[in-house]
């Protein structure tokens, strides 16, 4: 068996790992690389280590675009096999991949208007909505804890990763030349005690483990305190009559925020003010949440049993139409606007920031991870001037960073998860999906608890097992 690390190697985006065994080639994840636009476009459109037509199947950990978002390019370039995921991931990809295709088309349309004026050849989009729809024909849903034989000698079982709806850690049972090897892939690990979803489940003991390391060296705030902190931010905006602008991923973070605001207003910890979820994708994704109660924790299940809607309350408004989105600029605060994308690289959030970033009464609330070179990272690092649509803006609004809403396990939670594995059985751990500084810290901590063989792969590295 050979494992080649192609994406999310010393970075957090573009998750993609190629495995060759028993004459088969398959991918764990096929995500979009996110970062500087020109570099990202080149990386995403070229599969430099394999021919998509030679890939037999894909096993997908979850629906986030940095894990699923390049599947339509794979299909467009000749992939004919199945894509195995949980049912909730399959349903989320139905809305997320089409939305991504729409963004690809609109981004290229905007760039091409400039290129045509400069008498340059127009670009083709990475993929289209049509490609995304075609990709959905390849999905095969599998329930958690149901061992499934994909092909002779390769069996897969999904365990709940607790990261977003439908997210899975993957157990592969691979039999090659009469020998069976257990390979685990954490996918993105969630946190215990987060709202809505069940806590992450540990994989059974394995021989080899591919683990994420996004926050391998950072500690998060206690998620149980997040609502109280959020209530204080709301009260500050009420006092200022300002707007709270929240860039948030459409899947997972948006629903957690809505749930938290519902609780805060119900308990009267803050004055109830209008909350606008301004993202067609968030609206559609929230509908997917409603039809997958099997993923919910006990608290959320109790809401539903008593006929309460965890994703709706009196002053909550879901916005789909562009004109309704524009009208938010004409309404005074206090109010809350939740909009995608979470890393502030595309979508309506850019328009809301452009219109509100210069007002010191407003608050920009950052509640999730942003990769290097993204506008989200620049805001988190509190750069005094940022570019939006190529125009410079002075950041006068207050930037508040909350990491208690993070859907990624922090350094202690990652270490606790790893510590439960049988160290005498574990032959090697591969650390992926993290900035290099975080990976090095996690590497040292794994060594300190007794793991002997650990690797941090470079892009393109191949390991023979």
C-alpha cells in the first residue's frame, strides 16, 4: 500500500490523500485549495500527481469546501467512480457544490470583464453548476458504524467526527496479500460539548493514523462560556446602536450562532435585536440540518421533541434575494448580520464589510479559522488597512475574535483523542491539515505521550506501508 499526501500538507486547505492498494487508486477527500487567488486557481485546476480517470473511488470525510470542493473538477476531468460519504454529507454537498459552481462562474465572469477590456483571452471557470450537479450522481451514502466493502480487500466504516453535520472519521480495513491493516483518518475533529452536534467519537485502535492538526498548538476558550461572551457583544452593539457583522461558514458555524442567539434572547441575557442570515447557501444548508436529527446531541433533540425550532425565532430573518441583502445597508443598528464566507474571500460578506468597516460603532465578530493570505486572517490579525474588491479600507469597526465557537479540536482535545489509541500497536502517525508551526507543536506533544513514529508529510511525499 502506498499513501501520497497531495493536499493539506503543511497547510489547512485542499485536503487530498491518494492511496494505492490491490491495483486500485482512491482518494481520501478532494478539497479546494484556498488562498491567493492566482495560486489557488492553478493548484485546483491541475491534478499533477494522478490522472482523474484512473481514480477508482473517493471517500469523503465531510462537506466543507476545503475537503469536497474540487470533486466537480475531478469529475469534469474524467473521474467515473463512486464518492462514498455519510448521508448528511451527501445532502450538504448537494447544496454546497452547486453554490461553489455558481461562485466559480461569477468570479470568472468578473475577471473576464477586465481581461476583455485589456484584450486578453478569457478564462474558463474551474467548474460550473452543471459540473456540480453531475458530481452528485456519483455519491453513495453510508450510515455511521456500518462496515461497507467498497471492493475486495477494502472495507470502510464511518464514525462521527463531531465537526459539522455528517462529518466522519474514517476507518479503513485493508487486506493485501493476506495481511490486514487498519488505517484511520480523523478528517476534521470537532470539540466535546459544542451545541447541536454529538461529541466526536474515537476511532478503534489502528496501525496507522492520518490526523488533522489545525489547532495542534492552540487552546480554545470553553464552549460553555461562548453564549455569555456573545451576549456581552450584543449588549455592546445595543449600547452603540451599531451593527455586528459576522463572517461565518454557511454549514455548521451559522447554525451554531443562530442556536446561541436563540438561547441568549430566550434567557433575556441580551436585548433581542434583529438577526439576518444573509446567505442563500446558509438558508439551504439549514434546511438540510432539519432533516438529519440523527446527528443532533441530546439538548437539540429535546428542542425538537417539544416542537421548538432550534434554527428559528421571532427576530430571525433568512435572506436569499440580492435586493433584500442590499436593503440591509439602509437599515440602522443595532442588528446582527451573519454572512458567508467564513474566511471572507467571497460572497455577500464582502459587501457588508465594505459598507460597515469604517464605522467605529460597528463590530466585526470573527468566530472561526481563516487560512493565511485571506481577508479573514488579516482581520483576525487586526491589520489597520485591508483591501476589499481591490479598494483599501481603514478598519475603524471594532474587531472581536471568539475562538470558543471553533468546530476544530484544540491542542488538548487533539492530544486527548490521540492518547486513547494503543501506542504499542500504532506504527506511524501522519500529521496533516495544519500550518507548519501548529504541526511541529503537535508533533512534540505526541512524542511526549509515547508515540514513537510520527511524520509531517510535504506535498507529494509518498509512504509505502
